[in-house]
C-alpha cells in the first residue's frame, strides 16, 4: 500500500515570496490533515479536511495560509507571503475515519526555509 | 500552560538500557493516548496506542496511562541503536485531532 506522498521535500525561499506544497493521501482515506512542525516542537494542526470539506481550520493563519482539497483527494497548502517564522516542516497526514481513534498516517514532510 | 507537556530530553543511553519517556496533560477530555516515533527527516509513525488507564505491552515497548494523574509514559526495554529517534506523545478527544508533545530525542549508543 502506497503511503502519503508529499512534494517538494525541501524548499528555500525569501520572505514575502510564495510557496505551495502538495499532498496525495493514502487511497480511500477520507480525512486529510496539514500539520506544521517547527524545529524542536511537536506537530501543530493547521487544517483538517473531510473529503473536500473543511472540518477545522481554527489554527490556520488565514491572512497568509490557504489550503484546498479539490475532488476530495489531493490537497495543496499555500503560503503567501511567507514570513521568517514560517520556517518549519509541513506534514500531511491522512486517516480512514474522522471519529473514534486509530492511526494517522504521515508523509515525510516538506521542509521550508524562509530567508 | 501547554495542553501537553513532554520531558524535553535529549536522552542518551547505552544499548540494552531501559528508556523511560513521560508526558503530562491538562485536558480531562483526552480519551486516546498515543506514542509516535519520528526518525530524522521522516514523518511520525504510530508506535503505541491506548485508551484506558493501565499498561499496554507490545514487544519491548510498554505504554502506561494514569488518567487520575493525567500522566502517560513509554518504556523501551533492551534498547537498540535502531530505537534512536524522537518520540512524540499525542492525545485526542476521539476526533483524530491530535495534540502532540514537543518530543524527546533518544540516542542509544552501541
């Protein structure tokens, strides 16, 4: 079974530039998450999708971050304009269900450096 | 106060030692408790998962939950160099939205 795919793995940009990250979840997983992991910290949820609808985006800085999940499969996370504090690893995860408990499957992450 | 506090480490232990990792939490609504392992430059992967107070064993790993004290632990017996990683505790209220600790980096020396 293929895992969660993310690209690009690494991106270096200057502040005020824009960047986009792509995620393809595990086939059949209805729920998709974007997490931000700053160096030395645990992952923090940015946004959660159920199919192509947003379930929770309360911690997404909406003035600069946007995310979409067209057709309920792939997802894109965009940052525009980037700030120095956006330097982090952006992790995409997916799960089969939304309620109860079980495993979240994470991709390898997209590492962003903002100069 | 953070919702989940994790002992920061880092920990460096000799091969064969017992590793003890700990987290405390403040949200009484947390029902599910997990430990994720994250190797360098990789995504987290689920290691252990439990929802009740008490101990759960899986091979060399034991997860312990004390809901009355809001405290969870992970023990690694007979540690191996391949156990060198960052260990993240995570908790949820049952809706898959995980609250993570900051992680503890463990190095097992051969």
